C-alpha cells in the first residue's frame, strides 16, 4: 500500500496501464494465431485478405508500446514471408 498521495496515484495509473497493455497484447496474440491457423490450413485466400488487418494490429501494438519497433518489423516480415511461401506451395 502506498504511503504518499503521489504514490497512490501512481499505483492507480499502473493498474489502468497494465490492464490496457494486457488487453492489447492479448488481441495481438489472438489475431496472429488466427492468421497462422489460416496459413497452416492452406486457406491462402482468407489469409491474403487478413494480411492488411494483421499489419494494422502489429503496427497498433507497436504504437501503443506493447511491442518493440524492431520486434514489430520482424513479425510483419515473418507473417508476409509465411504467406508468400504458402501461396507459392499451393
């Protein structure tokens, strides 16, 4: 428990930020899993239409500070490469 007024406020802010970050990270992971599932099931047309949405989710996670800049860039690259590989195999 905080002893100072400012420390109590900081604790409240941390709770809000933690819940917001957890929600963002959860949606980020969920959307990526959906995309990976489509690619592994060879549903390339659905995955192609979902790709811009995935890029948007990754960019939003980066903008909000949930994912680091280079990690977001790397994930976007991995997603695109995975899709291109699946399309070329099909």
